[in-house]
């Protein structure tokens, strides 16, 4: 049941990310809602679930938005890495997931720069950091303030 619910959440996040948020871009960037869901799910349920979410989110993103497997690899890695924090953090504290999302946005985007050869040859990493990655990290962190509590309550209801 949990996997089906999260698949629906990822699909809704993808729809919002690829339609609504294209027209409304806070700080000039489109938040990566799929990455936020992967990170929050991994924090709540561990690395195995983080890998599963990363695979599903990356697959959906590559199919709909393009990427030829890049998003799958990166989101699996992020889900695994963050999932290792499960059990080591206080889950009711929303500021920890916000900080994790902020930091992992940098990791995610730098990996994307490294794995996407079109970006390596056409975008300066310093320019990307200033105009895309830092604003994206801030926006993703802000969206986490809403997404994490919703997923935390959902997990508590699924558990009981």
C-alpha cells in the first residue's frame, strides 16, 4: 500500500513540477519536487525505500522530462545516501530535513552537471552555482517545510 501511495505522490509531484511550477518559478528556478519526496521518504523509511523512490522518481522524470537515465542514477544515489540517516535523526524535527534537502540539492545538481555532457561544455559551474543551484537549494528547502510534515503524518497513519 505504501509503495502505491508514494507512486501517486511522485506522479502528482511530477505533474506539478512539469506544469504549474513552470509558470510560477520562485527565485527563477523550478523546484525539484521529486527529489524532495525521495529525500523525505528516505529520511522516514531508510535507504532501501530511498533507493526504490529514487528509481521510480528518476524513471518518471527521465521519461517525461528527458535525461536518458541521468535522473535515475542521481536520484537512486541521493535516496541511498539520505536513507542512511534514517534512525539517526529525530523525525518530528522539520528543520533537519530542510537542511538535508538544502545540502543534497547541491550534491544532486553537481552530479547532474558531471553526468550530463551537454551541460559540461556549455555552462560554467560557477555560473550554475550562483544562478541555478543556490536558488534551487533555497526553494527546495522552503518546499520541504510543506512536503516533509505531510509525508511524516502519512507515514504515522500508514504505520498504525
